C-alpha cells in the first residue's frame, strides 16, 4: 500500500517523522539540562541568608527599665539586694505653679564596685543635682525638666542610656544624653574600640557611615538656615566625629549599636544625630 501512496503524501509523512524526531531530541536535551542544572545548584554553596535586625527608633527606646533579653545574670555583688541591678533611684513627678514641672526617673546601677561607684556619682552630678537645684531655687522662672532612661543586656554587656530635657525660663530648650556600657564579666567599662570588636564592625566602614549621616544632617540644617530658621549648625571638621573620640554609644534592643552625637550636652539645643549599626 505504501508503494501506492502519492509522492506528496510520502514527503509529508517524512517531514512529520523528522519533526517528531527533532521534538524528541529537544525534549531529551531539555531533561538532561534540567537534571544537570539541579545537580550543579545543589553542589554550589548557596549564600547565607542574614536576618536583618529590627532597628528601633532611638526616641522609642526609653522605657525606664532594665531589659535583660532572656540573659540570665550571674551572681553579682549588689549594693542593695532588694533591688534590680538598674532601678530608678530618683523618681519624682511634681508641679509647682510658676516655678517648675518635674517628671524625672533617674537610675542607679546596683553593683558594688568602684567603677560603678564612679558612674553613679557622675549620674548624681549631672541629673540629680540639677533636679535639686530646680526644686530649691528661689528664682522666678518656670522650669520644665524631664529625665528618662533605658538599659539593655546583650550577652554579658550592660548598656544604660539616660536622656534629660530641660526648658528654663526664656533659655532655649536643651536635651542632654549620657550613656554607659559595662562588661558584667570583667567589671570594666567598654570603650568604642572594644564595642566595635564585639559587634565585629569594620572601623573604616563605621567612620564612613558616620561621615555620611552627619553630612546629610548638616546639609538639611543648612537648608533651614538659608530659609532664615535658627537651627544647630554642625561643623563637619569637628574632632567629635572621629570614631576614636566617640564615647557616647548605646548597645540596645536586638543588639543594635547606637552612636550618639548629643549636641545639647555642650550647647542649648535639642539637636542630636544618631547613627545605628546592626
């Protein structure tokens, strides 16, 4: 019968066979390539997925308590066994018309050693003494004074940060920030170099990030100055921005490092720059 098929039908049948063969070859090649790709993908090391840490806004961290983050504190020599290792030593909310309005929670570190003694004395001198002066002052000027704090423990590192907000009479408002970071194992204060080592942060990269953030803030401030506003003007050449000179930093929630430039520590301003590192 095949011999009796028309020539055109034979040609069409041959073309169909060739097409089917080509399609079959393509399918086989596709399967082989898919298998090879799968094998290679399994053999190739996949990039490690690094979980990003949540960076909580610095203004939201102040909760006036110690956050242990599930860290079990080993036995410490306390000054007062009835209190936590961070507690509000001076807790006052009081208002006297035409004199002052206070809302202050000033902490103390409840550890018995000379390093902590010095820290507590400094906290007294900076924050508590100011409150006493406001309360006992006979000057006729209205003063608003608030103090808040927070403390976090990451591994064996305790970090405390205190912030005060002061408005005295006609003086400009002022925000002051002070921090202390302390190794609970060695009973020593931690400086910025050791903090960067703990966080495994590259010093040059940290310096570059500080430079970038402060330069951006300086530009924003200059734009406002050009429009006639009175705002704090940053000096980008100031030695305070060198990482080796940083002494105000906070090791806080989720192990995030907050580097703090609190301009109110030395001037009457509420301006601050906070540079964070995960």
